[in-house]
C-alpha cells in the first residue's frame, strides 16, 4: 500500500480512523502514544530508559492481536468470522505479513521469554540487526500494519 505521507493524509499522527468498534484499538492508541514520545527521546547508552519504551511498544503491538483473538471475536458472529479469516490470511501469507511474524511475534518472544532485545544502540540510534532495519522505522511499519489490518476488519464487519 502506497502511503501519502508527504501530504499528511496517511500519517500516523494525522489521519483520522473511521469506524472504531474493536477493543483492539485501545492498545493500538497506547502504542501510538508511546511511539510519539519514543521518537523525541535520546537513544544512547546514557539514557537506558529507551529499553522500557521499546519493551512496552513491542508488547503492546502483540497485545493488539491478543485482544482481537480473545476479546473482539466474542463481540458477534460477524466479528468472529472476520477476525478468524484475517488470522488465517496472515498465516497463509506470512511473507506479505512479515512485520507481524518476523518482528512483532519474534521480538515479543525474545523480550518476554529471554529478555533479549533485537535492537542495539548504534551511532544513529537503534538498529535491528536481524531485520537489517532502523528500530524506529520498524516500529512505525508495525503500527501502520496494525492500523491497516484493524481498518480492514472494521470495514468487513
């Protein structure tokens, strides 16, 4: 999906979300708020608090999926059918949904099961070595991905 960031119409902090019935929007908005603060924070070895902000963002990114699967599916039959179909699509098209499987799921598991961070501080900020990507951009991609998924679910219900 091509984003119209230059004109602000698709920017995370500007674009208005239409229909918003899913409980999963709550952790989405939480992670977006933390991400905004995280982008305006010093990221270096002298400011280790970035680690807790990273941990909370990755955890919340995964919480969105758990809320969909455990809370939103019980809202109605339409919710269950739509959300179950979306999960099946994400599983069937893993490469297309890499940000969920290779980042959100893997990074959450690394953090919560082994307390290993996939990012390191380098001369420019954070870098995710396994995915060969800037940490801030990776979080942004994950937030965009969830916003797109939640909007698609809302439209289908």
